[in-house]
C-alpha cells in the first residue's frame, strides 16, 4: 500500500492507536472464531485456530499452525516451508537461518525434479517421433545416427537434473537435522540442562525414539563444545641419558651378584 497522501497518527490527533505489529502480538483471551479457550501457546482447543506468536512462521511471518510432512517432518500450513513445532521458547536466529536454508534447498530440489520429469517426457516423445520419421523416410546411416543422438539429449538433461535434485535433497536433510538439533538443545537448556525423552517428544511432537536420538546428539554436541579442562594425571619429565641408565642397571646387577653366597 502506498504511503502517498496518508497522514500519521499524530497529524490527525489520534491517540491510543495500536500498530499492526502490536495488534498481532496481543493474544486474545478466547478464540475470536468460536469463543473457545486457548492453550498456553495460543491455540484454540475447540476449533484449532492459532493466535499466539509461538505459531508465527519464521519464513512467511504468517500466524499458522504446522502439519506433519513426510519429507520435512513438519511444514507450515500457509507457505509449505519446513517448521519446528511451536514451543514455550521462541525459535532462535540460528534455527530460523537453517529453516530458511532448508526452504531454499526444498524449492531448488522441487524445481530440478520438475525439470527432470519434463526432460524425460520430452525425450520419450522425441525418440518416438524420430523413430517414426526414420521408419517412413529411411535416410542415410549417418543421418539416422545423428537423429538418434539428438533425440537422446533430453534423457541426458533429465539425468543431470535428477542428480542436482538429489544433491539439494541431501542439503535439505542436513539443514533440517541441524535445525532440529538446535531446537532440542534450546529446550534442554530451557529446562535447566536435563530433560527426559518423553518430555522432549511431547514438546516437539515426535516419537520417543527420535527424542532419545536428539538428546544423545545434544549430549555429544555439548561434550565436544565444552572447554577441555581435564586434570593432569601424569607428569612428564625429561628423559635421562641412556648411558646413565645402562650404568645404573649394571651396578644394580653387580650388587645383587655380590650379595649371593
């Protein structure tokens, strides 16, 4: 919306004007759609409408709930991008950056998959038409070979696009794994450093097996990143001269021999 010809609130002597951001941040006491109660995060327990800032998508900035996704674990209902289920603590900047990176890789993988499918269909159609033309016209052998090679170009492009799609899919999975690891670390830190697998499973809406795996990854990450302040268990001194060691051994052997009857 253009700001030309619009006056500010002070210019029109307006008082108590609520900005749009403040209006969105102010969560109602009850659902404005069905008047049902809201849970602590701002979700209506009756109709499922969301109002709390915890449900704001870090990608599209819309107040939207999440839904399960086979490829993304959870995705935004508004934009379809990857999401971490809303929790009591807000998503960190690092998590948002990883989710944004995952969204970019998701779009690129989808584009290359669509291009691969289009190139494959074009290759099949091109090979079919080329075969019909060659059967009808019966050109020279060189012309046949050139036509067949030209009809195989879309198949090569399809294979190339499919490989790129797989590479972006792997990058998408890596970004998602890092984002979920940071989310689990955030929740563990918020709970005081100790959190059970069942509590993490409930907070992130995953099964306990995946929650246990995330807790193990958080423990390993904290152990690796902590400063190495291990107590010294052995004192290393300067090694003695080898000749002195041999002389001491010979003297000890002589004393033992002399003491024998």
